[in-house]
């Protein structure tokens, strides 16, 4: 690429897109963990139903989201979803200050639907803005910034609720969750204004609406599965979201096991769970940031699939070490960071490959089909981790099981992605 081609790439628009999707991810995960923290305070395990709820819209409406992204201006769709986020956060805040869990969860459900329509528009814009040459680097930056925002949302929500409960006392659970939600509204408004600066691109598809879009999941999956490179990339991407969801729930179980709450309530144990959960997420996020940045730099100018191979092997080693290292020691936290780093590095080239190899007029459908697979495996992570917990498996035993599954996926990547 010559200098004039580099200068013609609208990098300012790309970085605006990074900020927009990062704030959307931060708010989405932040309010989810505000509700989880509220559940800990109330003595309810909301992490399991909320984890399923956040991915269920992708399973139900994925084809419709892909069609909208291909058929209409992605920028307009992005702007509409960011504006909807503002409305949802206002509704959630009202529910929290009214002490209504059902209103809060109801608006959170709308937020999950918003995220489903937001995703293919966001990912589809990357290639439109930066082109094929830069998509490896750009996709990596987009994914790692989203991952960072998700982790900051998790950590921030747990830590802020912990701090507010420490200062305001054991009766202030609703307010400790409500005021951070109000702060999210401010960020969402600013991001909506920023979204108005994103350039518009001509839609690539002229396909009219059809009611069959509501049940075209299998045709989209068939399109994805018929292309070997897309299929193999999605297998790896889907597994990442499976292990990410499972590890999040394992970390929450570790914190709960370290600070058990008595049936009659134990405010100090609640605070201990909040603090430990935030600490575990912080170590994972630190590693993920480092791994994602390194992988994005390596893939700048060219998508390098060997990075995914190294990441798959690293995830296997990391999970095996977590099964052996005692909870809470320095080596345990270092292992968490290592696992997060290799997992993030593993994801970057696979996501770039999926977005680059999809046909321009079918990119939204391919991304929607990938989201469908990711979210189905996200639901499976809740089922699998909840099942292992019900069977009495310790978090260490659960990590050992993840090491075995990671080894199988690493073998699959090594075998199938050599010439991608």
C-alpha cells in the first residue's frame, strides 16, 4: 500500500467507531453486573439467567439483524441502536430507584435486543471504513477494545457497588446499583452525538423483507458452513465465547466459595464476594488487553493464523495451570492474566479472517450467523458451568475440564487453519 492509499483511509471514523462500540459494550456489561451485584446483595444468583438473557436475542433474531445490516445503511442502524441504548438506560435507572427488579430486568432485556442489532452493523462497517489491507489490524483493535470495555464494565460495576455499600451501609443496595446506571446514561448520550460523525456507506444488498427472515437461521448457518475458511474460523471464535462465559461464571463461583454468605445474611461476606469478583476480573482483563494488543500489531498488514494456533495452545496450558495452582496466591493471579492474554490473541486473527472472507453483499448474514453460533455456545457455557457446579465439581476441576476441551480445539485449529 502506498502512502496516498494509507492517507485515504478514514482512520478518524474508525477510531470513532471503536469508541462507540466500546461504550456500548461497557454499558451493556456494566448494567448486567450491576444486576448481578444487586443479586448478591439480595441473596439471589442472577448471573445464570442474565447470562442466558444476554445471548438469547442473538439466537432468536439473528437473521433479521443480518438482513437489516446488509439491506440498509449500517451507519443509520448503528445510530438508531445507540439512541435506543440511552432510552434503555433511563428505564433501567427508573426501575432501580423504584426498587423494582422486574422493571430493571425488563429494560435489560431490551438492551440485549439492542446489542443484537448493533453487532452486525458495527462489524460490517469495519471493512467499509478501512478496506481489506487494514482489516487484520482494525478488527483486532475493535475486538480487543470491545473485550476491554466488557471487562471494565464487569470490574467497574462490582467494585463501585462494593465501594458504595461500604460507605452507605447494608441497606443501600438499590441506590448502589442505581447511581452507576445513571452515570452510564451520560456516556451513552455523548456516544450518540459521536455516532453522528460516522460516514454513510451504500448498502450492498437489495433483498426485500420477507417473513422467512424470522426463521432463516439454518440457511444462514448453511451459508457460513459451506465455506471452509469461514466455518473453521467460526468454530474457533465460538469456542472463545464458550470459554469466556464459562470462566466468568467459574470466577464468580470462586469468589462465592471464598466468602460464603449465611442464610440469614452476612454483609461482610457480600462485600468480600464483590471485592474478590472484581479482583479476578481485573487480572483476566489485564492479560486480555496485553494479548489483544500484541496480536493486533502482529496482524497489522496481514492476517496471521498462526497467532490463533499459539493462543489455542496457550489456553490449554492456562486452564491446566488454573486447575493446579492454589486460589489466591500470586501465581494464580499471574495464570489468570496469562490465560486472558492468550485467549484474546487467539480471537484476533479468527475474527479478522471471518470478516474479510465473507462476500460484501453477504457480510451481515455471515456475521449474524457467526453471532448465532457464538451465542448458542454462550448459552451452553451457562448450562455446562451450572451443570458442573450442581455435580459438585470444584472450580479447579472445572478448569481441568476446560483444559481438555481447549486442547481439542487447539488441535482443530492446527489441523485446519494452516493454509487459510
